[in-house]
């Protein structure tokens, strides 16, 4: 009997191994095929059809076949990086095969800085005389912000539009943690450093409320000014309409000047053909941003290079999984471009709320060595705050969009005290044998003593002082000046320029132009770093589970409404168990939109 069990188990094992091997080979072959550059022919009389209905990253880092599986979802397109989207719009401006652009809008997963770069590039596109038309079944604030740049804005006659402003949502876990018997012991440097408040309070501190009101209103004002200019509506009217809730139907928005016309989709395409001067029965090829970007060659010419180094995600120590800014990986990338004689200047593109203070300093050191040899220009994306600002300080110039979130110059540490949970509620007891009175400092089943809190506070203060020194050195200020605008306070790009943390307002292309000017070159090719991992390495990493806990959990809870809560709980797990000092922005702006559909 045992013999048959062994034979059966072996047979099942071989079958499973064969299945795994089959899928592994399938994905490897698919990855190799997908990584090969295929020639794409763009038809004449085409229209660039921008949907942007996927999470927009500065650059797509995942080239594995697993990313291609998203194409099986009919509601989700293969993602394209912001770099390719901007390149596509820029190229379409002078491409005789492209007659115009359609913004086919549903929803966005991007911050306002990225949306601003797309919007500004569409504004430049219109200078060619080609059309930009926008259509949606429903508009909410971010989609309308982008759509408002169009020559004509269309909406489904039975659709919907929401124009009620912005709200920043901050979740608080202190009450829930108290019920569980967990106390979060926080030590911070900077009175505006609100990252700890989600775990220590049940509401916003006055300082935190003050900074949120300042920066969310700054973002709102910047976007309203852009809408006002494009639609010839005063900012006062826009604010009044948002507050009074008088505009309810799509027709109300047409009458008020927000939307040009209502139309069903076939009627919208007929209007587009009238603009193109072709017959209604003519088939107009719609070219997706994915297909068009694939058809384009590398930007620039000449033997000189400008390197664009992308840093996206939380800053962590060691090596990363492609979703983070890992200190070892990023330091190696910066060193490689420093030692590359063909690279004459570097643009450091940062999209990060920060992370480990030590990891931030490791990256800062390599950025400083680079800046000593070649022009280093920083381009800030949606957010470059706390550790994300720390690594930007060696730059010769810092560019940010008016809606970029930056600053948050401060540090903190969290140590949970779960004594009530472990001892009283779970019945767990621990015993320790140490060599001294504080040898067990940081344990989670007792509160810190006053001496221990003072000790940890002195470490936090020292790291904060180093942070101030890095900023002072990079921005040609003294530490007292930096401390006045630091304290963990968050600024928008336009506010940061006023206080000296940012040099120029503009996007990635402006930063690249500045880098070329600083290097004294006019002809160059762009080279992007870090290089995307080969598909096989990505497969192995994913099969081994080498993806961040946060990435897995947020992905699993996508579109459930729990993403932000999972993210904060994962932050607490990481900050509270590794006992490392963090230089990270306290939260993300969440724009809430309410729809009846």
C-alpha cells in the first residue's frame, strides 16, 4: 500500500512540476517576445486616443509577462509611463499621420503634478493647430482638470459631472489601537511632522490642520487657475459653483460653460470627423498611447548623453523589488552614471514620500559625489518629500510642478507598547535576561522609561540636525533659516519656490533642457535609468515573493476602498517593528468624489 502511495505522490509531483515548468517557459517566451522591439506602423489620418485609465508612473519598471496579464482585463490597458505619454504627445505635434488627440476619460490614478505635465503638454500640442477633443460619460475633478484643456469638451447627455472641490482625508488608528491594548510611543523632530498622528491621536493637531489647509488650497487654486484660463470662467465663479451645488445635470454644466456639448459616443466621433474635414462614413484610425509610444524611437541625437534617473516609491535600505527606492540599488545606479563618460548631465526624477533616514543619507552621499563631477538637476513628480527631499538636496537646480508636494523636512521614530494586548488580553508573558538596566530597550511589552525616551529623542534630534545641514548646504542657507521652513511642514511646489526649497516651476522636459544648458550641449540622446529588470529575473522574484508587503496588500484590496487603510497599517508594521528612524511624509492627498452611479 505504501508503494502505491509513493508512486501516486510522485506522479502528482511530476504533473505539478510539469505544469509549473510549462507556465514558467510560457512566461519566459512571452517576456522575450514582449521585450523585443516590434515595428509599429502608424496609419495616416490617425487620431491619438489617450485613455490613461491605469496607475500612471513616471516610468514603467516592470517588463515581466505578469504585467502583460493586465491586458486580459478588458477594462484595463497596458500601462504606459509618464515619460512615454509626454514623448508621444510631443511627437504627435509634428507627426503628419496624427491629425488630433482624443481624451477618452474615465478615471485617473495619478497625482496632480503628473496630470499637470500631461495637461501642459496637451496645451503645447494645440499650438500645432491640431485639435484636442475630450469625451467622458462622467467627469470628476481630476478628469475635468485635464479635459478642460481641450478645444471642445463633450459629455454623455445622461452622464454626470461632479465639481465640488477637494478634500484631504486622514485616517486615525489611535482609538482602534487602544481597544486592542496597543500604545504607540512616538518621538519626532518637527512640530508639523504629522506622520505619527495617525497612531497617537484621534484628530488633527492644530499645526497639522494648518499645513493641510495651506497645501490643499494651494493645489486647488493652481488647478482652478488652469481651468479658468482654458474655459474663460473666473476663479470666483468656479469656487462659487463648487460651493453652492446649483449645477446638477450635465446640461447645467453646458449652460454654465464647463462643457461644450452633450453627445453619445457615435455623435462625438461624427463631430470629430467634421473637425477633420472627412465624411461621416470615413473610418478614422484611433491610435492608443501604448501603440504610438511603441512606434517612437529614442529621443535626441548625437554622441553625448543625458541620463534620467527615476526614483519612485518609499526609500528603504538594501536592495529592492522594483516598487521602492532601495539604497544599494539607487547608489549603484548613480555611481554608474557618474562613471559613464558619455553621460554629460543627470536629471534625477523623484517621486517619493521618503522613508528610512539612513537609506536616504546613503543615496544623498552618492548624489553628492555625482553633483561634484556633473550637472545634477532634480525634477520632482507628484511628491518629493521628507527623505524624497533629502536625496534632492545635492542638485544644482530643483524643478517642481506647482502642484508637487514637497518639504516635510523632519524625522520620527515609533515604538509600540503592546503590553495590555500581550499580557492582559492574550495571556502572553515574556521574561528577559539582560546585561544592564536598558539592554531590553525597544521591547514591545512595556512602556519606555523617561531616560529611554530622552535617549531616543536625542538620536532623533541628531538625525534632524543632519537633515537641516544637508538642506542648508544644498540650498545655500544657514540651518536657522532651514529650521524656520522645516519642522516637518509640507509645501506645494509653488509654496516651496517662495521659501527657497525649489528653484523653478516646471516638469521633466524643462529639467532636461536645464541639464543640457548646464552641460553646454545642444545635441544629445536621453538614457533612462535604472534599467528594467529582464523578464526572467522578474518572474523569479515574484515567484519567490520578493515584492513588498504593501504592494501585495494594496493590490489585493484595489478598488475596495481599503487601500489607504492597508497602506497605513503596513507603514505602522514597518516603522514600529524595525525601530528605524523615518524621514517620510505623513500621508497622501485623497481626493474624495461622490457619484450616484
